[in-house]
């Protein structure tokens, strides 16, 4: 029995609609998982000053600080803030020498620029054994169904909110240094 082009198009549309609904349901479930967890309060004490400009020399210095500050046995040291604005946006230099747990940020997108080194980035899929770190971040033991991308110096990466991601197979000699920018997700009409 031969199917008409219209029937095939309707079948394809139905399959795409079902797949989109499933993905949306998973994102909603992921996004609501930590809804009951208390929102982290703003840091106490002096509010850091906005730092809206930086340059290659400053970032290179922050790379050195990040590499020197990592403790033995740590996968990643504390990020060194290069840019910040009103506690809502910040960019930090992060140095990783081994994989860190997979993450999902519920209410923010994340932008990475690979400053040095190389690794594999697992992007998308579902966290295995997800746990709330706080009201807007999940971690897990791994990722099922993610796509692997090899990244190296000069790679730009955009991770939308509710998207599992982590770096693995990090270069053992150089590690991986990224400039990481967290951006709260705007409302749809703010573009």
C-alpha cells in the first residue's frame, strides 16, 4: 500500500509534535525539580563593583591565578571573575584538569570560550540520578543521550537553559581553560 505525500507529511508532523512535547515535558520536569528548594540569598557584605571591561592581558593573568589556585586532587579550581554586572551576570576564567559533574542550569544560559587546552563537551540529553544543588542548578552522575563535541582553543559554546552539559576527556598535559559567562534567561519578549 502506497502512502500519499499528504499522509506522509501528516505522519511526520505528528511524530515531530510528539517529540517536541516529550522534550518540553522533560525540560519542564527538570526545571520544576528544584522548585521547592530555597533560593540562595545574595552574598552578604560589600557588593562587588561592576567590571564591564577586560582585555587579553588581564584574562591571561587570571588564567595563571586559576591554575595556581587549584588544590591537589581538585578537578576544577575556583573561577576568577573577569567581568560582572549587578550580581546577575558574571564571566569567570575557569581551569579544569579533569571532568566535573554534569550540570543543568534551570534559569540561565551559559556561554563558554575555550582559552586553552582541549576536551570533549557532552551537550544535551538527560542527567542520570539528578540532584538539586540549589533552586536553579541540577547535577547528576552522568548524561544519557547527549551529543559529544570535541572543543579546543578558540571554540565558542552556547548552552541554553535546561540543557545538560559537561567537559570530559580533558587534555592531561594542558587541562582546559575557559572563559565562562552566565546569563539569566530573559523573558521571550526581551529580544
